[in-house]
């Protein structure tokens, strides 16, 4: 895969993260049940973009498709566990949400 294709993939990954991050902002315009502040957007942005960049690094450095799937799956699973902990506190850690 050449450099232009790799950069296009990175742009797609980061654009997808930006679209996902914009969903709460759009929802806040229509309902009062979504109530995010700046720090919520900052933290979720770090998580989304960090996971996206980590998956891109994995896709660039790991050679076999099986290992790519395993490592990206682990990165996405870690993101989901951290997100769930921050949202509802499944493990009752100090970062748990209310």
C-alpha cells in the first residue's frame, strides 16, 4: 500500500472519529437529556482520536491481517471498556461516571 492510500485511510479514520464526536453536540440541540460540557468533549475526543491513531499505527506496522485484527480489536475493546467505565462506572474506579 503506498503512502497516499495510507494517508487517505488516516483521514477516513479521523473523520469518522470527528463525526462520532459531533453526535452528542447535535443531540444537545434537540433534547435536554444529553448534557455534555467542554471537558466531556475533550476527554471523548482524546479517546476517539487516540484509538483511531493507535489503530492506524497498528495497520501500518503489523504485517499479517490476523495480527492487525487482533491488535486493533484489543485497542477498540480497551476504548469501549474505558468509555463504559467513564459513562456508568462498571468497575467503580475513580474515573467512574455518576
